[in-house]
C-alpha cells in the first residue's frame, strides 16, 4: 500500500502525509493548523518548527492557497502545531 504523499510548503520536499500537519484557511482568511482535519483547500507542513518558520519567512501560505489575502498569526500557528504534534507523535520530525 502506498501512503499519500504531499509537498511541505516550508521546505518544498515531498513527504508521507502522516509526517505532515495540515493547514487551511480559516475565518477571516487566517491560516490555521487544521487540527480537526476539516475539508477545504489545505496545505501541508512538516511538523518540525523549522518548516513552519521557513513557510512564514517565505510567505509560502499565500502561494500555497493561491490567494493574496491570507493572513496568519505566527505565534498562534506555532502553538497549534505543537498541539498537533503532541497528539500524534507518530511521524514526528
Ligand atoms: Zn518541510
């Protein structure tokens, strides 16, 4: 069985979906970590903090979601990513 592969918006490398955290555009066009795995357009990010920081610095989210109006709260994203990693240690980087 082949695991789904997604591309990390932080480093641009492909990885098994299980090793990535999903982010999506939430209320007010704000990027949030998709803790509940809800639908909609998503992007994927390695669970390590390094790729989140890279994505923030390179403004990768606007590109990943193909819209220029997205915003994000860097501290909130860091916190949300920690929640996801803490809940599911499998695939932790
Ligand atoms: Zn990455």
